[in-house]
């Protein structure tokens, strides 16, 4: 987005059959169109192979590590499976699944995921994915974290491997705010129990805070803030309290807000928002031995 240009929300209708086309992450035509540019890059200092791959928009570093150890990555024509390998962008030829890689300019989007849309690059069942909502976007991107199939709301989409690594690292406690519509309110005792934590399937489900219930025609609304997100965290919590969920929406990721984005709409993150996000992450860091 050009400097000074107002952020614009985009609405893209998904194609009738998203399964009929290759996903952006594996679109060979998209990759081939950038092969020539790879050799025009200015040489850079050596960096870890998984970081280079993440910076190319393939996914998180951890995901890229699985590609390396699976033998799907070549450097200068040689298969590499060692995670400590370093490469020199602009000097060495890096391929994944036979497709050449190059670092793209970083881009981060805020998207309002509708219900019945999945947060993967493609789906064997042919269901609509988040990337189908971004069909006119030239960059290769991926989602940071997930919302389940029926949940809706704010999700980040990016090709910035460094930002993804920071957001997903356990030492950063990034708050996420949700609104949940249920059939009956949680009482004070139940709210305190959710804050202290509830054992469930070998995990402890807890919330940082939960509001008093607000009665509406669509159900009772609770605002919930999580610092750690388990799979189907809020849904499992409400199942424990025998509450029926009518709707579940994420409204905030740290300082980033859903604002006026309608379901299916997206916009590019403003530089001021990304600066605020990085400041938030720096201030919400705990000691960790995990590197």
C-alpha cells in the first residue's frame, strides 16, 4: 500500500469450486514467474534455511523445518535435511518441492473470517479457505494461527516469517479477545473457575478474564480474553459448563482490532499498527528456554 494511502477493505467472493485450482502455496505458475528475479537479489549475509523459507512466504519456521527434515528442500541442487544449514540469499539456489524460492516484500493483512471457512491453504473436501478470499492478492501468504470452522472474526494473514515466529513463540503472551453468544450466562463462581483453570483432556483450559453476561436477542454475550489458545479452547470451556454456543467471534489480537471489517473483507495492516503490535509483543514477554 502506497505511503499516505488510506487503508481499504476488500471483499472477494470465493470461486464456486476452490478445489479446482492449485493453492497459492503450491501454484507453480506463480513460483515460476519469480525465478528470474531470484538471481537479481542483492547478496545478503547467511541465514538459517528455515528462516529463509519462512521469509519466502512458505509458512512458519516450524512448518518449514518439517519440509527440510522430510527431504523436500534442495540448496544448489543438493537435498538438505540438516536444520542448522545456513544459506546466502541471492547467491544460492533454494528449491522446495521442485519450485524455486525467493524472499518477497513482507505483507500483513487483517481479515474477518466468516463461519464455514477454514484456515488452511487448501482443503481436500473442497471447502472455502481463507486464501480463497484473497484470490486477487499477488503475494503468497499464510494464516498466523487458526480459527475453527464455525468461528469467525479477526485473523492475521502474512508472508512475514519473522513476525509469525514472534507471534507463535511461547515466550510472547499475546492477548486475544473473543465475544461468545451462549444460551445461559456464566455465574460468578463459574467465571472464577474459568480464570483459575479447568482440567480437560490432559490440558488446563483457563481464561485471563471473562465479563458478566449481557442479554441480547441473539443470546447472552460474554467477552473473554485468552493469553494461551488451546484447540477449540472456548468451545470446550463452554461444553464443560453445559452452555450452548450460538456464535463465537474474535475481535482483537493484541492491539489489533476487527473494527468495521465485514465478514470476508480484508485490508493491509497499517505501519502504525505493526509498530504497535511489535511494541506490545516486546512488553509481553516471559522468560523461556525455548529458542
